[in-house]
């Protein structure tokens, strides 16, 4: 052993170097985090939809095209995690909010309702 290096018992050194686990998160804290994540994702989606809508000509299915384009753009962005949003959308409370957002986004279109619903679900 080199001079000046103290002998440290292995067990205390291993204990000090162990991985630290994060503190458990309570159910209300977890729900607040999920809510925050969903609000950010919805805000981002709304901003992208408005940006896409601004470039659409004033013709039928304008809102629907902007919605489909913004969903595709969101999915193709490498820095986002679409799986996170999809995991949130399986929860009924978020699914209801998302459906309301889509209904509101596409409400101004003068396009066949069945066609609109098929495009939204795609």
C-alpha cells in the first residue's frame, strides 16, 4: 500500500458508495407531476396546432388538417417523448381533456362529421 493511504475497511466504503435511491413519492405528489406533464404537453400541442392553423388556407377541413399536421410534427420531433403523452392518454381523466381539446380544435370545420372523426382517430 502506498505511504499516506489509510486502510479503509471495505464495508463502510462500500456503504458510502452505494447508489442513493430517490425518496418515495406520495400519490398526491405523483398525480401533481402527471398533471404538470400533461398540461405542458397539451400547451405545446395547442401552440403547434395554432401555428399550423395560421398557415392553412380558409377552406373546408382547415382545422382538421392543422390538427393532423401538428400531431405528426409532434411525433416526429426527436427531443420529445411521444410515449409519455401516450401513456398519459390511457388515463381516463386526461383522455377526456384531450378529446375536448380535439373537438374544440376541429369544431370550426365545415367537413363531414364522420370523416372528421376518422381523421382524428387515425
